C-alpha cells in the first residue's frame, strides 16, 4: 500500500489545456474521489496517473518514488474502467489470471491468487463462464478482480458503476468500498455523481474546468462549499443573490448565499414568512417542496413521516429560515 502524491501536474491536448497545476495527496489506504462535471478533466487526470496518457509537466509520487516517466506496467497500478474491457474469448478465470501470467508467476500461485480474488468479488462459481454469459455488474466484478489480483499499490476506478442499473450499482459500490478497506488499498475513484462521491469517499477532490475547486471530507464539501460552483454541484443548495438573501432574512449580504433545503421548515400560515407551495416531489424518505416566498423560489426538504400532513400546491404556509445555516459563497 502506498501514498500517492501528485505535484503540479499539467496536461494540454494541442493548445487546449485540460488541467493545470494539479496538486493532491491520497494517503495510504485512503479512498479519494475525483468529482466534477463532464469534461472537467478527471478521466484524463486518471489516465495520466495510470501512465496511459503522458503529462506535459509535473510529478507523480507513489510510495515516495516518482513514477511519472515509468511505463504503465511498471507503475504497480490497478485500473477499472466504465467499459469492462474484458477479453471476450477468455473465461472469467483466464481474464483474471492474465496479468499474473504476464508476470510469469508459477501456475499454482496464479490459481491460488485468482481464486482468492474471485472469492473477494463473490464470483468463484462463475470462473468458467465467458464475459457474454455475465451481467454488467458481474463483468465489472471480474474487472475488479483482475485489477486486485496483481496486488496493486494504487487502485484507479474510472466511473466503474455508471453503466449499471441503480440497485446493482449500490451493491457493487458497497462491495468495492468493503474490499478497499479490507485491503487498505489507496484508491482514486472518478465520478460525476455527487451522491456516489459523498457516500463512498474519505476525501473528495472537486474539479471544475481543469482546476481543483475544493479538497476535503464529504461533510466539509457538503456544509462548507468553497464557491458558487461547489455549492451548485454538491447537494441541492438554494442559491440566492445578495439582494434576494436580504429580502428573505432582513440581514444585509454582500455575497451570494446558499441555503440547504433541509435547513428550511414549515410552520402555520400567519407565522414565519408568508410562503406558498408550488409543487412537491417524493424523494424516498423526504418530500421536496418548491415554494415561493418574497418572490423567491426555494426548495424545502421535509422528512416524510406518515403522521405528518402533506401540503398541496397553492396552499399558504409559514416558512422558517434557520439563519445559522446560511452560507456565504463567493
Ligand atoms: N485524446 C484527446 N484529444 C483531445 N482532447 C481530449 C482528449 N481526451 C480528452 N480530451 C478533452 O479534454 C477535456 C477533458 O476530458 P476528460 O475526459 O478528462 O473529462 P472528464 O471530466 O473525465 O469528463 P467525462 O466524465 O465526460 O469523461 C475534454 O474537453 C475533452 O474533450
């Protein structure tokens, strides 16, 4: 296991800069997510870490060794991509064994390690199947076993769950996290899905347009977004202009203000601020209401408890704003 240290990494394609002066660390055993919208440069950054794409400048230290000029196969890195990239003409077992065969390990050792890796991803019974006889989730577990079997110092995961349906996705996500913890495997995970990032990661590196916007724990990113982009991307903040925030709270603001939907609540009409329900949608155990208050549209999240009243569109209601939960964002 190893610490990854990325220093001043730059990459352009022709005259187009993909990312600039990227610095971050993934400590030994840490699960770090590169999160950001499509096109922000996270996949290219991951490919550069793997050695699949050369960088223009900067350094990549893995266990204190600069690997930036090392070829892919010498970096000690395992990778899982969105597309499974399995060999279609090989059984599950042969797919997983491939890397070890290349390393010319003895056959008994290969068998033992392949069986161990397949057990980890709960696929031992499928060892003689071919990829076309597997579901998408199973294929991705083979891909994971194939990268774990070489005992990499660093595991890179590029949107490995995005082709899977929601239920399988959650299951495999939990499985990846369990295995990663068990092996204390330093892991970099790329996703544009903020919920996935918030639930999986020890730390999130939030990227926008080739820059790191914020680097911190899930809770920190959720409660203290670094800027407007971070507030808009993580969670579902209500973003208010300074003028709107002043109108709503009576306090003076010079910067934008972010208000989490769960920090707003309802009270009887005639108390709090006068508001009107516009619509509601059920999101599992919460109900998200859209309300209008002082000419401002807001989202309000209320826990869905069976003994509570539901509010109908058009209904007048009182709105309570927890001013301690307001965040200034530049
Ligand atoms: N081989 C390439 N040649 C030229 N431009 C490229 C190449 N690969 C990526 N890019 C560009 O670099 C930018 C970053 O792409 P990248 O795939 O790293 O983003 P991303 O954040 O991973 O997005 P996505 O989630 O959509 O994959 C994009 O504008 C993309 O068009």
